[in-house]
């Protein structure tokens, strides 16, 4: 396990990470001065252990919320305050120079955004007082509560998205991925939450509609071209689908694989399946037998896809790997299980700024009072 400590011992820093790679960590630091907010965009070199300022901004309106997306050569910064407009800024990673800056105006209030790649930003908006009647008519036609737009930075052009699927799944349901040959877009299209899907199964004799979970994949270039040309349907390929008799849900994703939890309601059988993004094959990663007791549950790490069975024995938490060998336990007072790095170091969290690292081989426990994030075998503390 590699621990990267970017804490400043002299002050409590308001830091938010937005990219971790093999060489650098990128993050923002916000400092308040009276009624203004100073936003610093910073780079930490993991080899030299030095921090570098990329650029900084003074935000006259302290209500602005920032959204950052990092790519190989650029950073996209979105500033919004929940109104019908945003500021979009493209920044060169090395020099800190602004490559593009523009205020964009939409119908409705800002809801969420996601950079699909270095050149295309997806923005969704929701109803506000001025657009309330428009959104009512829009929902009757599409059954969607939000509008979606794509902004092409290179061509300085905004496109209204007519595909209801994009508005339906929202930014959280869109997972851009980069393969060795091209860019893909994974689309998560579940039917309600897990409790709702289970209810529909139990009441299926009265249900006539197609109650179905879908996970799709498509070529990013093709999808963007279709959306910009006003298509209401995308050319997609199904990764997995589950009708009213079962359920398929997103579990985790990394650079190579998408992990899904598949459930068959009647038998109670569950498993974690791994979809190889490069070659399109699917394999079982872990079988999940039904838990016999209320103190047992399964936990899948969001970036590794590893699944563990956790058993709360009162004073201790037992941790067992599913589909791989790992068995350990730790004192439950140390916190809630969050991750296990290198099948040795358990990260247990007690609060927003209180966590422990448990070495399951030596039994040594290290306590920290700060924030953290796990990225592969790297633990960043800040």
C-alpha cells in the first residue's frame, strides 16, 4: 500500500480531490476572505512530493459551486449557483492558462453536469419558476423531469438532447470509459431502486408493463454525433438486462472492468459479474449465497470490484473475501469497513474525519483525523 499525505500541518485545508493518476494528484483548495472565496487548483507530484499551483480564481459570488473534470492535457471547470446559467472554463494543465471561457444560459435551473470527454460537457436542468409550465409539457411528452444539453467546446456550440434515455438516467447513469483503441459510453438504466424492483416481482401477476433493468454500451464518437444531430435513440449494445424476475445493478468500475450485481428473485441467487470493457466478455467474479442472519451483509468496493462478506459479531467485524482468499477480523469500535488494500490493510471509518488503518498481518492500528480516498493500492490522506 502506498500512502500519499498532502496535509498541511500548519492549517486545516478545505481540499477536494478530482483526479489521481500514477504520477500526479489534482485537487482544489478553497479559502474564504470576508465575502469572497479564493479557489486554488493544485497539482501534487507523487515522485518529488511537491505541490504546484496551476491557477487560482477569486469568486465574487461565494454561492458558486465548482465541478472539475481532468483529462490528459486539460481541466474543465464549471461554476454554478443553481441558476439558469453556468461559467465554463477550459484550463491547460501544465501552464494554467485559460483556453476557453464562456457563460452559458439554459432553460430551467442547473441540475448536474458531467464531462463526457475533454471536448464535450453534458448539462442537465430542472424546472424553475420561469420554466415551470414548459417542464410540465415536456414531462407529458417524455416522462422526464430534466432537460439535457451537450456543449461542444471546440466548436463553441450548444446542442439540445432529444434522446429521453439521457435525461432519464442523468449524469450518474453515464460512465465514460477509455479503451486501448477508442472511447466508450456505458449507460446504466435501472428500473427504480432495488426495493421497488423486488415489489414489482412480488406483484407480477398484476403487472403488464415491461419491468426491466438495462446496462448499455456504445461508441462515444457515434453517440455524440447522434445526440448532436437530434436523434431520439442511440445505437447501443446491451451488456446485461433483467426483466421482472430478476435484477441487474451497477456495483463497481475500474479501467478494465465493469462489475454488476445480478439477482434472481425466486431462487435468491446473487452473483457479481465482471464485464471486460476491452473485449466485451462477461465472467462470474463472485457467488453471493443468501445471508442466513441479520448481522451478515455483502460489500463491494467501488473502484476494485472486490466483494466481501461482513459479519458483525458484536465486538468485532469479520471480513471474508468472496471469490478470492481473505479472512480477517477487527474491533468494531474502529469503524465501518470501507476498503481493503492489497488484501491486507483494512480501512475502517468512524466519521467524516476519523478513520483507522488496520494491518491484518501484524495487528498494528494507525488512527487518522483527516479525510481520505482510496485509489487502487494508493491511500491519499488530506
